[in-house]
C-alpha cells in the first residue's frame, strides 16, 4: 500500500463512521411507520417491489441480529422482508448456521414456501451474508429453488469455501482436529475450501439457469480468504468489490452485512436493477 493511502485509512474510518451515525437510519424511520419491522406476515408486495425479500444470516448469526440494520433499510424502501433461523445445534441457543449445510438448505426451502404462500408472490429474492449467501445456492441447485427465486445477492459469501487465512491448511498437522470440527460443527466443516460439500456444490458450474446472481465482496475480508473465492462464474452473474464502489470503505467480513450502507445500496440495486442508482461513497447517506 502506498504511504499516502496508509495515512488516509484512519481518516476514511472516521469519515464513514460519522456518516453512518448522522445518516437517517432505516430502523429509526421504519419505527414510526404503521407496519414497522420485518417478518410481517400480513405484508403484501407492492407493484414497485413485487417480490418479497428473504434474508439469510451467516455462521454464528441468527434471524434478527444479522439484520438489525439491513432489514429496516429494506422495509423503509417498501419491501416485504423476512428472515429465518437455520442450522441450529441442540443445546446451542442464538448461534446458528452450524448444522450441515444441506439440511440448512432444506430449512430455507420450507421458509421460502411459507413466504410465498403468505405474500401471494410467485417468486422471492434472497439476500444472504457469509454462509447465508452461499447456502441458498444448494437450495437453488438441488432442491428446486430456482423456480421460486428471481435473484440471489451474496454479501461476502464463501461460495468456494475458505482457508480462514490459511488456518485450514494446518488441520492435517493436528490429528483428529478435522474430525472434531466435522462432528461438533458440520456447518463449519462444510465451508472449508475443498470439502466434500464444496465439491458437490460447485461441480458442473456455479449457477443455475433463470436466477440472477450478485456477489458483493470486500478485499478486507478476514474470514472468506482469499476474498475473490466469493466470486461466481456463469451467466447472469455480477461480481462487485466494495472498494471499487468506494475506496474509503474499510468494511471487513462482519461489517459488510451488519453496518455497511454502501453494500446495502448496491444490494438494493441488484434487487431492483430497473431503478438502480450508482453506488458511491455518498451512498452512506441514502
């Protein structure tokens, strides 16, 4: 990194943090609306936003803590928004996304059907963070989800697994470690680059016909490593690096889903491309 850019990084953090604090938040504005919040099962999609949005949390997340910022952001913009819990382990409250990912995809299948039945929509859009951006691809590819989903937007998804900054390369040197991870937290084992799950998911191509894919990655991702492993190949795919939209944005793996209004702005563009507006550093104020 050039010296001047190194000097600018602290300033960038302060600038974007301040902007996020003074920007009107979806949560605050939605709170005064007659039907505030999400998982509102009486919500009916509008002509402007005819598809409900299903939010899929990441590993160790749950249906509310992962979306305290983004869900109200969408509700304020007129979307019907829903989020689910998946991948629960017995005796482990709140921290989800740890069960076998193929079984988690089955939970998503059931939830999408519930959303479509409640809203009367024929298709939904899915936005997922981390594992939540990758797991729906199993649903699309193997469980018939492609006929029910218009678009999948991934925020820092581990589409081709992760080395966790090389940590997984150390597992062979610790006998039994990989088996322990597989037994105790199969959802983590499935996300290791090269795992049997990853091989099955990506064999024969990353995408399925009829679904639009958007991946929003950050080069500061410390969980999905290398960060470009998030990207997909295939038709109807758009891969975006957050810092190409705003070089001041220093969001890493967690922040891109929890607090980054620039990433959220680009996600909304993917949900409604006909009315997309260019995403820049100023999008933090939208």
